[in-house]
C-alpha cells in the first residue's frame, strides 16, 4: 500500500535535541573517529561549526532522527577538524615551497 510521507519535525524540537546532546559524549566520539584526542581550542571551534552545520541542514534540508544522535554531530565535528588540519598543512607546504 501507500506509505504516508513522514511529517516534518518542528525546528523547536530540533533545537531542543541539539541542546540535549552531550557535548562530552560527542567529543569522545569525535576523538574516536579521528583516532586521537582533540585539544580544547580545536574542540570548541569544531563543536560550534558542527552545531551551526546541523542547524543549517535542518532548516534547509529537513532532518531525520539519526541526526539527533551524538554520532552524527561527532562526524560533522571530525569532518571540520580534518578540513582545518588539511588547510593548515597546505598553507605550510606552500610556504615551504616559496
């Protein structure tokens, strides 16, 4: 038979879910993904970027329950940390070549 389309979840519910996520739990999972501990300064920036990105996803793309989980936030944070590290490495490499 026909399946009914999932109802969109309200932004208020979503923002509540983001607030309820344990930052400590997310940081542990991010460190596990990266394979090393994350420094405080790196973490605070990555956590803010991950929260901003997940809000953006919710507002423009909708979201499903899996994005409420700390594991999803950890993936976003790890992605940001990897990109930042790669950018820093690229800048150093270019400087060394000149």
